C-alpha cells in the first residue's frame, strides 16, 4: 500500500527512481511495457518543447497568455498513464501533458491558448472536460462527475488536479468532503509546484504537507516525488483502483517544481532566486526518466536527438495551421460548446449578441 492514514508520524515522500534515473524502490517499480514507457517519455518531450515554443510565440505577439507546464511533466503523465479510457478528468489550466497523453491533439491545445473556441472541443470518446481557470472548482466539478458515475453504475473514476494555491479555496474542501461522505469514486491530485503565482507554499499552509489535508475527509493520502513518473503512476493507480472498488476518494500530493513562469504574464525572477531554480535543474523529470530508459536499454541519445528534431518540426507545422485559421470563427462557436446542446438561455444570448453586432455595423 502506498496510500496511508495519518498516524501522527512524519510523512515520508514516496519515490521509485531518484534524480539520476536509478531505481531506489524496486518493490514498487511497475511492470510497464516498453511501449507504454516510451509513450510516456515521448509525450513529455513533446509537451516540454511545445511549452518552449508557445512562450516564444506569445513573446512574438502570435499567441495569447500561456500557462506552461515545464517541470511538471512527470506528474501529469504519471496521472494520465494510470487512468483508463473510461475515466473522467476534471482539469485545471496547467495540464497540457495529460491532455496530450490522453489523446487531445497539440493543435487543440494551441487553439485554446490562441483564443479560438475550437480549442475546447474534445475528440470523440476522450473524457476530459474543458480547461478550467476557476481556482478550486475542479474538486467540486470532479465530485459531481464522480457521484453521477456512482448513481449510473458506470464503473468510471473521476480524477481532478489542483495547484497548491487552489487548496486554500473552499471548493477544494467542499468537493472532497462531499465525495468522502458519499464514497464517490474521486481522486484528487495536488500539483504542488512550490508557488501559487508568487506565493510560496510556506505562506500557503501551516500543514507539514498538502497531502495530509485528506485527514479532514477521512480519506487516505500520499505525498509523492512529483518529478518521478513511476511514483506518480503507482500512487494514482492505487487511488483509482480503490475508488473503482467503491472505497471512496483519495488525495495525492505531487511534490514538483514549476520551472517556467506561472503564465507568460509573470516574471518569476521577482520572487525566486536563480540559485533556487538551479537547485531544481538536476531534478528535471525528463532528464531523470531518459536516464532510466537508457539504463533499461529502451532508449539512446541518438534516438533522443531524432525525437527532438521531429517534435519541433511537428510543433512548428501545428502552429502554422493554428495561425491559418486567424479570426475566422463563427459567432455561434462561442456559445455552442458549453453543453452538448445549447440551452434556451444560450440560444437567447447568441441571438441577442448577433443582433447587437449586426446593429453596430
């Protein structure tokens, strides 16, 4: 068992591979296929380079504000790999790698940050809600989805993510308390990247860890090394399996680091030092996982070089396609993607705004 109940002792961080890529916890090393491991790594490389390019595009005035996930690839992909296709995901606004792993094209991700409503459309069968910028609400929405699955007996589990700062919002507690009271199949993952914009975790909470906030709900929890793909996978998989058996929600804290800015509107040099950033560089989740794969004989530096070249070509081609759409978006697209079918209120709003635009010409 990775998940635990609080017994008053110091909480230990769960880890399987260290920052050098060496396995330090053989007991829990999952037996994942080479195919799955390489998918996890290749998705991380795509996500990292897509972030780097997106920041460049935004600085050039070619994209709106962007929230990069650099440094959090292991957390997001570990979650995604642990989920099954039937499971739902209630996201925050910094989950690009999870989206990519579960089948949302990079084009869709870029369309969203470009300001195109088509960026919220999901491929058929991909159970991921649109990006949610309302802090803390991922928990409430996730609890509602989980309860619906329980009532309908669909055997689905809902996973939600939230930042360390989001745990200070009441909706975080309300959602988990509701799920715990009714044993809804919900798993919460706190992406503790050390800062809620500029607010450090030392100011955010007086608790020893964010994971132990689950005590208030009577739910098990664990703090994992969020830069360890395998540790995140194992912890979230156990939590999902537990939820699917009807045992209620669990809470996972992924202890990681946001290597880039909060968004492209942010300047992290104002509130953290270069020394601190450099201290996390050697914990880079992608470098760690690459070393692990090379040690297993699944990967090589030559393959890595070719992958990065191919990924950057794909990113550039994708963004050129996104730019080609320009402002050619129908007004109705602003309204038609909120629900499966437009409500009477949305139809009225659409007609009203269409008439307004027509009259303003």
